[in-house]
């Protein structure tokens, strides 16, 4: 009987082991981290791909990243970015009323079915671009901002050059098929990294489903074209694209702890293949690398600088941008922050003035530098201030 029980126990263990192998094969992802066998499947998907750390620009994976390809509605990354930049400059307001032209209302493809002659707020149109990739809203915004689509597209190309996008040419603001338009995976990541600098983008990008309201009272139901915002932990924004020529494309971002990643995939055969590949790219990044912010922008640093001829003796300092250490998980690299600051500065000083430099040092080698800024205004000492200072000194000496 004891021998029988032992045999049953051995058989049970073997069956459990086999079941574990079957489950591991069927479900290669656990808690969003890819298994060793599945984590690099994205290397065979689509025409090109690019994976980069947002904070440091470290490239984690690239394949045909400079190949000029149609990117379909990912063109709208630049359309949205230029709109946000116009808002931040004060040239346009989110509350502006936009008159919809016949041209805008006639756009095909993905749209919210704007009525010619109707008016909508910039905020509503921009939201529909980010959430639902609305072509008609893109054209309405372009015409409102620059007076015509042609002028807006010219500015799209100018901005691309400013961002260092060397393999991109825009011919419209929607990504609808048109001769001569192209971009590449690397450039798509570059313009998307510019887009995510605008905090309001994330407010729009997280919307899953909602109704777009028209002045006439009717509504158009819209849903997010980027399904990963709901189904991938940490994904909080992205832009999809599809045409018969471009196939299925996606530029997306995900953040966990201090690390934000941008992934681009161009030319997948289906939306499922595209979404799975980008998820695997994210998994690969989060499983193998990490970021830690060693010093945050705006936080006072421990160093101060003496002010000559100022109403106060020292000025408080802070970094202009975060200093972030990017490393392989369980890596042995050593990081430290060092400062190059003058012993003294002359008043007057304005908040935001560059006072010195901070350096991120990895294993004794400088890998990044950031500006150190004055955190406050320091006015120049007046004659009255000098007299009062002398009088205060005399009073103190007499009191002793």
C-alpha cells in the first residue's frame, strides 16, 4: 500500500511538471514581464521598429529605424504636437471656437463627422484627434491655426527639421494616402517624445470611450484607437495608424516607476500582431533595464553660491532638468552627480539664470550634463541697503 501511494505521488508530480510546461508555453507573459523565449518576438514583426528610453535617449532596440516608410495616421503625432505648442505660445486657446470648413467636413477615413459651418472648441477637436484619430478634426485645427492646410503642413516640415527628423516628409496633416509622404521609426519616436512633453496630452490619451457632441444635438461615439492604454499596465498614450500601404503602425509610451519607454512599430500585418509586438517591446525594456532619478528638476541642491553686491549673501540653486541614471537591471555601473559652480556671482540675478553645470558621472565618465539655475531673484544692493548694513553692524558691535 505504501509503495502504491509512492507511485501515485511520483505520477502526480510528473503530471504537475508537464502541466507547468504546457501553461508556460501557452501563456508566456506573467505580470507583464516576458519569458526568455517570447521577449524578443518583436524582432520579426513589421518593416521597422525602434525602442528608446525617454529620459536619456538610450536606444534599447532598433531595426530599419531610418527606412523611409508611409506611417498612416501616425502623421497626426506632429499635428497634435504643433497644436499643443500653439496653445502654449498663446497663439491659440483651448476655448477658441473653430469654424468647420467644407474641406474639413469632407475628409474620409476615421472621423467624427463634423458638419460644415458648425463650430467646435479647440479642446474638443484636439481630444478627438488624440482619442479617435479624427481626420476632419485635424483639418479644422490646421485651418484654424495657420489659415490653410498647406501652411500648416509647411510648418510641420519645419518643425521636423528643428527636431532633427532627417527621414520625414509630410504632405498632409492626417496621414491619409498621398504621394511623397513618408517618415521612419526613429523620427516617429522623436516627434512622439516632443508630444508627450505636453501634460494635457495624457489627459486626452487615457480616454477609452466617450461621446463627441455636435452643436446640432447629435453625438458621435468615439473609442481610443490605442488599445494598449487599457490592456497594458503602464501604457498611458500612443498613436496608431493604418492604410493598405503602411499596414498597421503604432507609436506608444509606457511608464513604470521612474522609467518611461517609447516604442515604434511600422508595417505589421494586423492590429493584434502590432499590439502584441509593442507589448513585447515594453516587456523587454522593463524586464531588463531601469531608470532612477538621482536629482529632480526644481529641487534645491545642497550647494549655494555667494552673491557679490546683492541684497542677500547667497542664491538658491536647482537643476533645469532631471538627472536620471539609466542602467541594466542588476548592473554594476556606479553613478554620481557632480557640480561645476563658480565661487561667486554678481548681483542682480534673475530666477532662471544659468549659474553653473551639473554632470551625471557613470563609472568616472561624464555621460550627461544639465544646467544649474538660480531659484530666486537677487536684487543689487542699493546705497540705502549698504548704509543700513553698516548701521546694523555698528549696532551689533555696541550691543556687545
